[in-house]
């Protein structure tokens, strides 16, 4: 579901893909001893890593959207407060 949203933001995108990749690697590290010992085949490791990458990407995108939502609300509240203060100062003059 990659695409552009109503306001032009990228849906399911993340600003820091290197962090998503690092998280997927960290999640996949416990499989390394099994891979080295031969208990898990290379295709199985690749599939598991792809699943970990997809899950980390989705989680990162959700966290980013929640963070952006709260940041937007805080920014709008600060702008409203500044406008109200400017109106009050203008009316006092």
C-alpha cells in the first residue's frame, strides 16, 4: 500500500529506513546460530528476514504516523496561540 495520501505524504513510508533495516537485523540475529549450525536453510533465513523487514517497516510507519499526528497537533496549537497573542497586541495598540 505504498502511495501518496490526501496531503501528498507517502503512505507506509519511513524517513529513516536505515533504522528499520537495523531493527530487522536485530530481530533476525537470534536465528544466526541455527543458520551457522545448518539447522535452518538459506532460503528459510531469507524468508524470515523478509518477514522481519516487512513487520519492522510497518511498525516504523505506524510509529511515525502517530508521532507526526501529535507533532502536527502541537504545532497547530502553538500557531494558534501565537496568532491569538498577535491579535491581542494589535487590539491593544
